[in-house]
C-alpha cells in the first residue's frame, strides 16, 4: 500500500509550455517508485500523482485477493 506520495521536482517550462515532474511513491514495505513525466502546460500534476497512487493501491489489493 502507498503510504506517501510527493512531487519530488518540477522543471522550468520548455518553450512550448510543457514541463517535467518527478513523483516519488513510497510503499508501506519501504520500496519506492519514481515516475518522470512530461506534462502539458496547465496539467494538475498533483491529481495525476494521486490517481497513479490510487491505481497502484488498487493493483496491490487485487494481487492480495488472488493470493
């Protein structure tokens, strides 16, 4: 289960307005996952991060059900 998700860094916008952001997700067992993503100008990066964390948690729950 994800216990902490943060936006670790965000680049200056490129000439077309897009920017890079790095997310860090920490699981309850201590493992970490980083995602570097190029976003369009105006994207709500925090919403994307929270959605990714929710999807990872759902995937973990589904694996637990199968075991």
